[in-house]
C-alpha cells in the first residue's frame, strides 16, 4: 500500500491505496494491477460489499476478516471477533435489517464526499490547520473506522479504528460495550425516518499552534478570573459537564489524542462522541505549543464515572441542547510521573510551570468561551500535584479572560475542601495571575506533595 506523504492521509477510495487481491475478488484486474502485483483496494471493497449478503454475525465477521487479510495480510484481532458478535446478538437485534444497509450506504459514499481520496493532515507543511466536515462526511469516516478499512497514520500503529473493541479479550468489557452502543446510537441519527439532517451542522477539527516563544502571561497585570471548584458524584458527559451551551471542556491530557479500550477521561469523552473519532487520522502528536479543538461532536450518551466504574445512559431528552456548539479541548499535560523527583517535585521546575500554563492558555484562548470546564488536568496517571495544577489552570484561564470550573469527582472529594481553602486564600491575598505564578515559583522544589497545600497557605499568609 502506498504510504501517505507528510501532508495527506490516504483514504480507501484513493487509487494509490493499494493491496494484493489475495482472494481473487476481482474477475479481471487488467490495467488495475501495478508492477508489484498490487491493485487499488476500492474495487475489491465495493465488490465485497455488493456481492456478499450480510445477515448474521458470522457473515459480518467473515467480511471484516476478508478486509483485514486483504489490507494487512493477516486477520483482524487475531481472527477473534467474539465480543462484537456477542454484542450484536444481545444488544443490537435490528443490526442487519436497520444498521447494516445504512453502514453500506455510508461506506460507499466515500468517493463522493472525498473526491481527492485523501484528508489533509492538520498542520502539515502547506496544509490547513482546520478540517471542516458535514455530519454525513464525518459519519462516512466513522463507518470506515467501524469496518477497519483504514490504514494507520504514520505517527501511530494502533487505536485509529474500532477493531480494538471486537475481540473476546477486553481490558474493560463494560466500557467497550458502552462505546459500541454510542457508535450505533450515533448511526441511528442518520436513519432517514429518525432525524432530519441539518446542512449547517459542521464538525471542525482545528490544530491551534502558538508561536514557539509564546508566553501566556507576558503582560504586566492580568486580573484573576472567577473560579469554582465543583464536586460531582461522578464525571459525566452530560451537557453541564461539557461547558455547554457557550463554553468549552478539557477532555484530554495526552499528546496522542483519541479513543481506547479502557475508561480514562479522554477515552470516555471521545468514545461517547463518535464524530470526534476521525480526529485521530489527521492529528499528529501535539507539540508543546499546540492543542486540538473539536467542535460540533455530539456526546450521544451520558457516560458517568471513569475507570472500572462507568455507566452509559441516554442524554436528558427534556433538555434541548445545540450540539453544534459543543467544544472539546485536547491539551496534553506533562508526564510528571516519568520525571525524576530526586531534586524535588518536577511540577515546580520553572520550565515545567511555564510549559503547563502556556499549554492551557493556548487552549483556553482558542475561542470566546463563556467558561472553561476542566478536570484535575494531568493529576491522575501523569502524577501532577493538584494544588499546583489548579493554580496553573487558573492562571491560564485568567490569561484568556475566561471563568474556570474545575470539576472533581467523589474520588477527589477529600481535596475539594482543601482546594477551596486555597482558592479563598489566593482571592484574599492576590490580584493578578502574575502574582499567582510568582507564588508558585517561590515554593521550594524540595516541598513534599503532602506539604504543598500548607506551604502555599503559609506563603499567602505572609504576604
């Protein structure tokens, strides 16, 4: 298969998207075959779809396996599609009568929606920093992620299609079941009798890139923005937790954005919002001065909780939501758990403080937001100190002149009261974001994590 160049991502309908006709699907390859014996994949794919009746889970998995072997020379999920078969049998009895015809229709529309046979990679040389798609264009890509007809982008080897959810051995079966339910709930909105499509609903993927020497707080006086520390029983993908109707929500702390097999916050946010999934095809790993903004991707289910304890439920139908205004902020945090703490907390290294506040400020200033909703960004697996991170997020929101809501679930309830004490003390003693950054820079690096709150309060008292 021909590799993509640095500026484009090849789609299966491209004549350069080639493979071996391993099952002799084409009656007469003729002029299609190149000197290496490879042919365009698209005529093989269309022949498979149009000539193979799919009426049972076995038929479906045989088709998926034929696609996998044709493209990659080996079976998908090691030939194991048991979880997918079980899910369709138990949870989607109307799959073959209702969803499958729609999937085929959307899949075959690829050349119509993308006549160039490729997508521009965001930020590539000579390429745009924004990709704007109609809902149907987006659904067409999502369906190809479902059918596993896509190739890995050059910067990643996996987690670019939904094949990870199909095998019998799953890290988190309930999460994968919920993500598949989100996928079919999303596709249901394209069934003609269910909803009227809106021509003005666009999904946009924007890579925001600041100057290399960008400094969020280079002005002398930046007043501190309003801040609220919110205790919620669980994290949710309900509109109130997503910054709607006029705000934005931080959904990711990873350089490599996307979905997965578990229930991290990012996996939950993206998995609940299938229209955001094509972002993995066009978004390289984020640089220190870059963030990704996805607008218009509906969270089709309200997924509550994270990690081992999650549930999926329908969104509240009694509350009208304009999902076109939904904004997802992908901004990677430093992986401080991987940095040495021999010389003290890596959170307090001046370069790290500057990097984190700049990263968050780039995201928060990416639009005119009424408010920003954020979890304890970078404080889970990446090991960030919550008091330092909240202070940095506050500085970044202030630089963007935007109110901040930090949402904590019940697992963080023990520090919520402490965070509120810290916020109250800062409000009482400090006026500007520059003052708050000065406080952070004054904390000795050998301060232990358990002593951070006390150290910050003591220094505030001395002001």
